[in-house]
C-alpha cells in the first residue's frame, strides 16, 4: 500500500520523537509503573494528539490510517505511550460520531490539543465481552441524570478529565441493546471516585482504574446521542478504535523484531554471529513476515473503514485479531532469539512480550473478534 | 527583526551513505538529505530571536532542484518562507562561486542578521558564512555560542567560542553570524508546522536572476576534487585481560610510553 506524502511526513516526524524522546523513557515507565506525564506533554506540544480531530477543533484533520501510523511508531518503542493516543481517540469517537455540534465544540478542542484527556467507560466487573450485563444506572431527575455504579478496567480512568460512561437509562427496554446511553462525565464532579488502580503484567505506565459513581449528577446535555443508543454508539466506536489497537500491536511486534535482528548480528556463538545460523534466520524471517502481513492488513482495513465500505466492524475485528496474535507470536520469538538475555530486563523484549498480551484482550478479546467476523461472514447466507 | 538563515541540504550523517560519484562530486542520489547540523543550530537561534524580539525568519539555500524537500524541513520548524537558488550551471560549484552566489541572493533580501553554520558536514570549506559577510561588506561575528541583539540600538553582541572560554564581540546590524552547537539544540517540528510548511512559499532564483559574472563559464571552477579515499582502517585494538591492578598498570604504561599521560 502506498502512503500519501502527508502520511509519510507525519509518520516520520512521530518516529523521530519516538526514537529520540520516548524510547529512552520506556524501560523506566514500565519499571516504575507510573503515568508518563512528560510523554503526554510531548505529544501535546508537537500536535500528535491533533491528528484525528477536525481542523475546526484545532486538529490536523487526518484520516484513521495516519492516526494508526502514529500509534504504530510510538508503540514500536513504548506500548504505554502508544496507548495514550489510542485511548484519546477511543474516548473522542463517541463525541465525534454522536455528539451535537455544540457538544463537539465544547469538548473536542481540549482533546485535540492534549490539554484534556478522555477515557471510555464501558466495562464493568461482570460486563466485559457482554455489555448487556451493565449495571451502572443513570436515572433522570429533571435536567440531570443521577449516576450510580462501578466501572472496571478503564484505561486512563484515573488521569482523564472526562469519561464517556455507558449506563443503563432504560433497564426494561425490550432489546438488551436499547438499555444503555452514553453520557460524558467530567471527573471533577462530586460523586466521581477512583477506587482502585490495577497492578498489571504489561502497559504498566498506563493507569487502568476502577471508577465508582455515587449519586453523581450530570446535565442531560452531557448525553451523547439519544437515550437507548449507547450500545450502538459503543459498537460504532470500536469500528474506528480497534485499528488503533492493531497499530499498537504492529508497533510492538516491529520493535521486538528490530531488537532481535540487531542482537542476532552481534551475539556470537560457535565462532560466528547467531544471525549466521539458519534456525535463527528462519525465526527472524517468520517474525518479519508476520509483522509485515499484519501491518499491510491494518493499512488496508483503515482505508476500507475510512471509505465506508459498509463492513467496517469486520475489517476492524480482522485487523485487531491478526495484529494482536502476530504481536504475541513475534515478541515471544524475540525473547527466544535473545535467549537468557531476552528474559531479563536488561533488554526490552521481555517488556514487549508482556505488553503484547494486552492487545489480545482489550477492546474485545480475540474470541469476540472471531465472533464478529463469523457473524459478518454468515449473515444473510 | 528580519533574519536570513543559510540552510544547506547535506547527506544525512545518520544514514552513513555519503559518497562521491564518478565525477568526484557528491552523489546526491546515494543518501537522504537533511539540513546541515550547524545550520540547524543557526535556525534554532534565529527562531528563538524572533520569538523574543518579533520579526520573521527566512531561509536561503543553494541546492539542486530537489533541494526544496529539505528546505520544507526547515520551514516546518518555523521559517516563514524560503529562497532557493538553483541552476544547473552551479552543479559542483567551488567555494568562491558559492559565496558570491549566496551573497548576491542575500543582497536582494532586507535583513538585520544573516546566520549560517560555522561549517557543513559534507565539505571542509568552513568559509561560506564568513565569505558572504566579506562579499557584502558586513561585520562577521564568528563561532557564536550566544546571540544578544539590541534592536533599539541597532547593535548585536555575540559570545564567541575561544580557547579561554568566550569573547564578547559587538557589531552594528546588519551583521553576519557564524553559528555553533553551543547555541543550543534545535527543536523538533510540530505536526502542524510540518503541514503548514507544505504551503509556505519557496521562491526559486536562477543565476540570471542574481546578476552577471557570479559563476565561471562552463564550470571552470578554481578547485576541483581529483580523488577521494576512505580513511585508513584502524588496526585491531589490544585487549588487556589481567587482574584489575595489573591491568591498570599496563594501561598506564601504554599511555605513558606514548606521552599521553
């Protein structure tokens, strides 16, 4: 696939920032499991947050592929940092897709500049793959909703200024998919509480929070779309957000491949670099093939989704499925190429292997992706 | 303040692919190009000066037709427009010609300061910025580590690197300043800067636009490169594997033998 001149320029500029400013921070971000406020400031200063936003909101007005190129380049050196962009897009898409002009003008400029952060609050302890089990309630009281409930595994939940909360406004609706509404909650409202930040295997600098809402009041004007549209807004959001996770996966795979190839040229055993050994060459070749296949599929998926071919959910699911599995396989092999050195934190591949795992889990497990692909394949036949 | 900055596209040192072609001239297709390192420091200093004192930065480049690609990188950092001197008759130009041509192009632009790198990474002349000052009859403040203009007084002070530390030198503006890394690291472009640079104006100037007699006819340059050889490969190093105290003594003896300590 041929990238436009604009896409190449922006990708290359982000790559320089990633290599020179973010890569030196990656190991420490992982080791200390602290939110990298400096990386957020860097991405804001250089307009990286602006990529997926309209120019009228201070954005660059770039397409989905350009956003994915940026996430890929940053994730190549630091998956936590790449996720900053992906989560910002994930939270913003409901506003872009379902928000009124007034809501967009109110919230998107702060997100485009990176001054404000947003999180996506769908998952609960008992409602992950199956959002129909969501128990958080939003009860109308005059011009306000009163929200009660708990969300779990919310990326950036403890650092975000806004959370798009999916809550049941119509618990008795005929169809489970009509129970929910999407409501933007400012996190400085009384009744909003961060009750827990998870200790994780990977993406350790990215805070994953449990959020509690205790009689939290928000204006009805904060609702995105109509009452009962929450589920369809969430599904529509995933069509544009899952490619971002695929991009994160491709970036992690590429990063580990580069480390493994460089190591193989330097590491000497049996009197020669291990890169001269065919068994090592075969592993590196398979890693490269897996990574490039996932990358090209992702780019094609972005094009298909952007042009509105109508099977966006399928494209989004396929690219995340393939890229997530590729990242897990490639990073595991990268550890193998480095042998014992791959297993210790002196080299970055063990971190990349831990980071890769999440791409098979969040924004829909790989099993859910397969379900979506199968449904699309078998529909109407 | 109006600041003109000389920015030369050079082979990217990070790519390590710089080489001469069969005519002993730089093979420009062999390597991606970037803005010359010291020119980037000059540009950064210029951008900071206009941020502090107002005004604008314009870049001046003498390069083949595709030099605009590298000029866009400089524009992305904040220069408002570019002047691109390009003419096939200048391919392989020697130092005196390069200096005369750049001076003629600079003379067509109003400026308070003209900044350029102390030297370039793809040539060892190190004379262009100074030469332009001489050609224009302007004061040269060389090897700048800091630039402090006083626009109201129409004067500029420069801290010049010296073996003793710094010399503080002063001159009336307009003036020419040759720049070093001591000025501070160049910034990274913002993505909006990159997008804006695509539509910024780059005015093309041919030799004919700049006046007569600037370049010798038929490329009869004063000097030409007749051969090029890579540096001699260093012999293998010596590894000392003795116990720490003995190894230290051996290393000290080795250095003392060569009068290095």
